[in-house]
C-alpha cells in the first residue's frame, strides 16, 4: 500500500507479492507463537492437562483457530486489494475474479505453514519459528 503513492499502476501485483512472501509468513509465525505462549508461559499447560479432552483435540482446535485467523487476514487483504483497484488504479488489468482466485489458491497453499509454525513454536520457542 505504501508503494501505491509512488506507482499505483502495480498496486495489486505488489500487494500480492509482498503479502505471500513477507507479511503472511510473519503473521502466521507470530500468531502461532503467541497462541502457544498463552498456555506455556502463564499456565504451564496446567489447565490443558486438567481437562478431560484428549490432547489431540486441543491441538486440532488450535490449528482450527489459527486457520480462522489466517482466513480473516486473507479476507482483509482481498478487501484492501479490491478497494485499491477501484480507488487507486481503476484501469488495472487484474480482474476481481482473478484476485478472488489468487486468494483462494494462496489460502490452500499456505495452510501447511500453520501446522509447521505451531510445531516449531511449541518445540523450540518463538525464535526458532521466526528464524525459519
């Protein structure tokens, strides 16, 4: 969005390039690490172990929660790109249907990062997840 002031011509292309290379992996890493740190630091998993729910279901619920967060981030990104297309560069060659298709493909392709970053943050902490 910052580059839109310089050259609004490539707003949508740059928005997607920056999104999936830098912004989204950073968001997933921070979200997974923070979800893990809530239980680890404050409670030391005492509340989790006291539940009569299997740990596998708790892990699946964390993954589901983080998937909802990522979907919300994608919807915000898509809305920003659509607004940017109409407000900054209405003559852009990328259609809204292409943006929606690209967003759906990126959602499917990036879901593995949630599992991987959640595993890294649980096993090694925030720094190991952030370095990778």
